[in-house]
């Protein structure tokens, strides 16, 4: 398969599109990013790297970090984790409070904000320095120690976290947050502020495409059985209240973030990432979704 040619075609096709989406502005620092950024990186298990555009420029990974936090939590906790957070699609916006009130403080899944706050709480109970451990985990799976948070994004989101603060307080009132609410929120915002390029993200997501192991050898990060579960949650819950649409149009497990990034995998084949900041009304990168839809269409390969 001539993947580079396919990516070049995708780039040409999407560059001519009239984008109607908007760059996220509820975290003020995110709105400083140019709406014209566009990058894609495909990392194939058998044939290596292909890319176009701004694929080497770091951006705010935002909710894509929730996949890494869940992976860490599944490494250190056993089944009790899924007593505190469910694995059902929410069908509601990622920061909704309504469902949480109705369902007594048990978030629908680990990829909505409430779920990621509970996952963060479990990591805080386990690690003395959870922020350090989180970055260490990202460094391990990318084999790249230079990855760090974007301090401006971190501070900007901290100042504008009222909705996430409500979620964490509500869950505390139901007994589903064990640590200090401000510290849980701080740790969560820290994870979201990690900055990575499409290439670095595709490298990180290779563990989900490659049965839990790094591609460079035998190092197993997480078992194939746990990866199967993480991929299942990505498939059903990775795209806010548009997970069905993403499955329908693209057909790969993945996770998006309000920074405009999407990371997806084809088990046994590849990890792929796209970055384009303007978001559609459901919060997913408008061109990112289109690029991935074209990828699975032009290659004729998806998990379905
Ligand atoms: N830090 C963002 C928030 O909590 C993440 C949202 C996202 O990327 O889905 O609102």
C-alpha cells in the first residue's frame, strides 16, 4: 500500500475544504492557536512513518491524555476501578453534570471529564508524585524524555475550570473522590496540558495498536487483554457524544481532544494522529475526522 501517496491525496483534498468549525476558546490559551494548522502522522507496524503538514509541531493533547491516565490506572488497580467509573457511552457532552447527578456520582466512562477526574483520583491514591509519574509514563511509551506540559495552557485552564470543579465537588459529595478536590483538579488539568506532536502521539498510541508492547522490542507496557478493553472504550466512548458517528464514518478506536487532535489505531496495523484546531459542534476536530474518514476509505481498511 502506498501510504505516503494516500496521505498526500488526503492533504490535497482537505486543504480545499471550507471549514466551519471553531477553535476551542473556553480555555483562553487554546484560542491563540492558528486555525490553519493541519498535520497528520501515520505510524505503521510493518512499514514505519508517513506524514504531512504540521505533524512535528507540538499541540495541547487535552482529552487524549485520558487514554494514558486510564492505562496507568489499569496497570495499578484491579477490578475495583470499574466500580467507580463505568464503561458505557455517555451520549452527553464531555463536561455534563446532569447524568452524574442522576447516576449518583458514578461517571459513565473514563473518557468524559468526570470519569477522568475519578481516574486521576485513583492515581493520586496510588502514587506519591502522580504528575511526575504521568510524564514518566508518557516518556516511556514514546521513548522521548523531552515531552512536557505547556505551562500557559495549564495555568489558563486552571483559571477557567469552574465546570470541572463542579464535577469533582459533586462526586466528592457522593463519596467517589477520595483525595483533596483541588489537588485532583490540578492533576487532571496538568495531564490535559501535555503538549505533543502528531508524530509523538502516534508513537505513544503504538502500544494500543501493537497489543500493549512498544514496537522497538519485547517491552510489554500493558497486557493484550487490557489493551483490548482500552481499545473497546476508545471505540464506544472516545469522541464525546459523537462516538457513534466516528465509528460510522471512520471505523477505528480513538480519542479526540479539544486542542484539535485525534489519535486512532488499527489493531495490528497502525497508529494514526491528526491535528487541526477547528472543532465541530460536538467538540471533535472537523478536518481531523475528515482526514481519518478518507484514510479508512482510501485504504479500504477499518476494524469493521
Ligand atoms: N481540559 C479539557 C477540559 O477538561 C479537556 C477537554 C477535552 O479535550 O475533551 O475541559
